[in-house]
């Protein structure tokens, strides 16, 4: 049950950025994306993922739902940062 809750929470967190990424892709507009917000979110994901991964490796305990969450969010964030830089409004 605990594993299911972990996967459910991670999936919901990972999918949070999907509507924004879809809207940005559809409209080719990034004017409402705040660059500082995206940058802080990006580095928050990187540092948190590093912490979880380092701690898991040292303890030989692996939290796959968290890895999914961080990696999926990083993919979407790469796109949103790319869109912010590329789509000139």
C-alpha cells in the first residue's frame, strides 16, 4: 500500500507541469512563464534529486517513484526553459 501511495503522489507531482507544457507548446507563447520561477524550480529539482539519489545509493534503498517524479519534471522543465528562451512574444 505504501508503494502505491508513493507512486500515486509521484505521478501527480510529475504531471503537474504537463498542462503548462502543453499550453505553451500549443500556443507557442511563453509570456506568462516567469523565468526566475522556472530557474528556481529547475535547481530545486536538481538538488533534491541529487540528495535523494546520493542518500539512496549510500543506504542501498531505492525510491523509484521519486526518481520518476524528478526525471519527468526535469524533462518538462527543460522544455519550458527552452520555450521561454525560444518563443519571443
